């Protein structure tokens, strides 16, 4: 049984949900090296920062719940646009729980601007519980 990949599950779920409502928004597991922000075409990076098993034991390998940290970072041409994308992602994840993911906490967003690309970034790290399907 393959190990769960919650970042990929979140990425796929958001991409599907946003296809109609936000067709110019991109969701990815990796931001291209040559990324440059374009107004109206933000990018959301989904990353798995790792974690631990909730209940361990050899008999539970790959079947136990995991407590991991998911990082969401929105790259956009404007600060408001970056926040909008991040807020929409969190709202969708809380409402739809892709792959059985339960968000434990949604902290305030951190914001910055990347000097090299000029992109505004809004980012959060959220502890989540992942239940293997």
C-alpha cells in the first residue's frame, strides 16, 4: 500500500474545484524557477512539511493516522490577490476535506514580497490529520 500524499491530494482537489470558478488560478507542488507574477494569474504552492504518526506500531504501518504540517503559499502580483487565493484554498479545504484530511488549526497568514520576482506571497502552515483511505 503506497504512503498517502496529502499535498498531492490537496493540489488535485483544489485544481478540480477551481477549474470553473477560478480558471486563471494555478495550484502546484512546485513553482517554476522562471515564475513571474501576472495580475489575475496567481499560483498556489502546496507543500508537505512532514510530521508524525498519531498511533504507531508495526501492525499499523501505512494504515495509521498521520499528524502533518501542510504549507500553503500563494504567489501573486498583488497583496490582496495573494490573500484572496490563500483564503479560498483554506475555505475549500475546511469545507471539503479532500482525502479525509482534517485541519486542526488555521493560523494567521504571513505576508512578504519576493525581491527577485516581485511576487507578493501569503503563506500559512497548518497542522492536519490525515487518515489513509
